[in-house]
C-alpha cells in the first residue's frame, strides 16, 4: 500500500498576500526611483560645477547642468559652496515627500557633497 503523499506549495490566500505586498513595494519604487535618478544627476552636476572660479559661477554652472538633466528639486541658489584648503566643496540638502495612501507619506532626505580632487 502506498502512503498518502503530502501536498506541497502555497495556498491561494498566501499567493494573494505575497502579490499584494510585492505590488505595494513596486508602487512605492515606481514613485521614488525617478527621485533617486534626479539625486544622482545632481551629484554629477555639482562635481562638474565645482571647477568654476567664483561662488556665483558655481551656482550658474549648476543651473545650466540642472536644466539639461531635468533637475527640479534643487537650484543653484540652494547649494552650499565652501572652500577646504584650495579645493572648492559644493554640497546640497533637500527633501522629497511622496503620498502613499490616506495619512501615510514617505519622506526621503537627500544630501550630497562634491568629491575633492576630481
């Protein structure tokens, strides 16, 4: 006599729950991924703009790069331009809010600083 074999796998309810969780993560990812790409573009822009001679030139240069790369969360006037020895250091801080559902919001804080010596 063959013994009863035990069934394996997941139930329909578990599958629906897993798909709902993955869908929620995907929805949040679809909202936040463009913001992350914008942050990366802003980092590249400050690393290019830091080579200018004056603070105003750095800010103007960043605004030109921002227009090309479609950076809208930060402008040249928002940059923190300092000197570290003979190196110009450019930095920024900004926040992005994303409405999730009902009273729930997601807040992302972005901070960036130019790389010295590049």
